C-alpha cells in the first residue's frame, strides 16, 4: 500500500495502483502523524481495514523477512 499527500490536505491510499480510501481534514492529519512515528505499511493497513489477521507484526520479525 502506498499513500499520496495532496496540497489540499487530502491523503489518498492506494493498493496495487487502485484507490483504497481517501482521508480529508483532521483524519488525514492524524494519519500522517501516525505514519511518521510508526511503520507505514502497518498504519495504512489498519486505516484501510486490511489489518485482519493480527500476524503482521509477528511476520515482520520472522528470520526470513529480516532485511
């Protein structure tokens, strides 16, 4: 997932090039503040509702996924 911040204060989150959600106003500001202090992938997944299984944090720490 990726996100784009627009000059009008809107944040658009996309997944594989397709729109997932658009955030405006205070929600966009809260999202951007959270993305700066945490893992952007986990934050965007949670904000779009794709944070389903709860294993994302566990998978990140798996030896195969360490960079």
